[in-house]
């Protein structure tokens, strides 16, 4: 799978509204056939920072994602709400779901 984590530094005046601002984009991404997950979290240390954790089945699914109409729309509509270009880590990993964190097993 393609596993992606991206950090978005949102303008302070838009930070509380970021889930609303990204709602249509998020919902469209989650409906993509190759999307495994697409989840936003807000930093507990910086209320203007959001982290997106997303995964796609394979390179074809990732390619379909970045070539979709909703991605192109997000490229146009999201940057005005950001302080700077988002930071990203994107890796291909040999699995298709989350693994358990054995060091913190719940018994």
C-alpha cells in the first residue's frame, strides 16, 4: 500500500473551521475505490496544525487519487487557508492494514 502522512499548518483564523473546509474533499477521497483510509487529526500542541494520515491500495490507486477532479479542486481551494506548503512522508509498505502495537498489548 501507499502510506502517506502530511502536516498542514492552517491559518489561525481558519483552524477551527478546517474540518468543515476540507469536508467535501475528505468525503470524496474516502469514496475512492483504492482508498484504505483518509483521517485527519489536530495537534494537541499546536491548534493550527492538522495531520492527515491516508493510505491507498497501490500505486494505481494513488495515481487515481492525485488525478481525480476532487484532488484538483483541493489544489485550488485549500492553499489559501494554509500558512505554507504542507509537509509529507509517502512510502510504499508491504501490508494492507494497520498492525497491532504488540509492545502495548491490551490483555
